[in-house]
C-alpha cells in the first residue's frame, strides 16, 4: 500500500467480481451490488469484457468469485451455530454488509483509512446506503494490533466471531499473518475465519511459476507487491498448533469440483491461490 492512497488491487478485485455478474452464467457468487460499487454500470468506466481477455484474467475472475462464495457460505454456517459478529479484514469494496440478510449480525469492516474513505465515496456515488449494523474500523495491519483496533470499535472479544480475510495475506509479512491468525484462534469457541493465500513459489511447477511472476509484476507495479506465500502442509500444521480444530483447505481441484463442475463456458480457477476455513469447535 502507498501511504495515504486507497488500494489499487481492491478496485481491480471489485471490477472482476462485477465482471463475473455480467459475463458468467451460471453465477458462482451472486452479488447484486457488485456492478454498481465497481462502476461497471457506468458506460464511461471500463467495459466488463476487459476482464475476459485471457487465461489468467478468467482464472482470477473465477477465483475471486469462488473465494467470496466460500466465505459467505462459511459465515452462514457460523451464524447457524450462534455467531453474531462478523469481521471483514481488508474489506476493500466488499458488499456483504450492504446486503446482509441476518438481522442479528453486527459487521465490522477493517481496512486502511484511505481505502475506507474511498469506499465511502464509491458507496455514495452508487447510491448504496451504509447500514446501522456496520462499523468501519480503520487500521494498518503492519502498524496496529487487530485486537486494539477492534476493541475500540465495539467488538466484543468475550463472544465468538467469524472473520473473512480475502486478498490480503500475500501482501503482508509472514509474522503479521500469523499474529492475526493467532488472535482469531484466541477468541471463544465457535470463532474462526476464511482466508486465502498464495502458494509458496518453491512449490509451484515452472508454468505455474511463470503465471505467478506475471501477476506479481502487475501488483508490484501498483505499489502492492506480494511478499508472502505458504506451503499448504506447513500452514495446516501451524493452524492446528494455534488451536484451530476444524480445517478445510481448498486448492485448484477442490475449488473447481465444488463450484465450476459441469460448466459449458470452461470457467475455472488456476493453482496459484488456495482458500482456507479454520474454526474452533468445542472448548
């Protein structure tokens, strides 16, 4: 992130989520606000077909749709278990809080102050109201503790909470990622999160490494370089060591089987990213 400026990658992700609404059928992730908040309903803005221009572009669009769907599916399961606090870490232009169907749920959006200010501008432009059940929590993951930021914003650490953390871990130092995971693991039973991560380049095949390098060049040019990747086996061990007792780590094959099987358009994800649900069940 560049100091004092909103996230460029957050906008690109929002555009790809919006493009999924316009280009793909059936939808993997149904978000009726995505097109408006990304501005793709405005003819003066970028055409959705710009996000359908190649193999990497389509794979990214598929991955962003799948991870959002997975996160909200896992949230629904957590609410069924009695959770009534939801924290969206690195919220960007995520729209869940503005179409939240759960009356009991308090939502906290955590992000850089500049990104949140930009989001408010985009919400106003799109005519999307800020609901009373939403609290904005300004924070820099590398500069301030998540626990401190949430505690000052009305979050109740004595109750379980569910988190989503999408498109963030790869931009942070490994120590920062593990500190955040440890914080969630330390909350009361029933708590947990969904997050995604980039695979350690050393674990990729040559062609996969080529696509990763090309994508990394793009985000680095935007001032947001990838700095951290994980070995799935080691990460699973670390999560269990932190205290998570329920783990689901989805890679390319699992994501495609769950969300893209039988499609006629060939939309599918690649192998550069994975999605994890990690929860604390029981005492």
